[in-house]
C-alpha cells in the first residue's frame, strides 16, 4: 500500500497526491474507467490506499498511475482469492 509522502511546492498545496487504478478483464485489450484515491498529505504516514470488491475475472490486468511527480513507493499489495480457485487456469 502506498504511504503518504505528500506534495512538495511548487505542486498544489493542500491537495493530497492521487493514485488512479483501472483494470482490464481481457488481458489488456479494453479497460474500465480509472478509479481515483487520495494518498494523503505530507506527514500523513498512516494513510492507506485501498480498492475493495473488485469482482472476478480470468485474465485481469491492473494498471496504476499517479498525479504528482514525487517519490512514490508501493509498500505492499495484496490479492485475495477464494479457496478452491485454481490460479493456473
């Protein structure tokens, strides 16, 4: 999960950097609309970025983009799947 590093002037002050995510359910041939999340202002170190209830798909591909040219770091990423699902299909 990204942790906040915040904006550094001259970039917008008072607005948290944002992360957008979209996904494709057909291996990248077509994409849904981006969903945007705030990543926290500078110093808000406990800010977490989460996308929940994303549904299911066989050939899903995720893409993220970020709003500000700052040092971004993704600390962790998790993917849950239901017991009995075969990831090799």
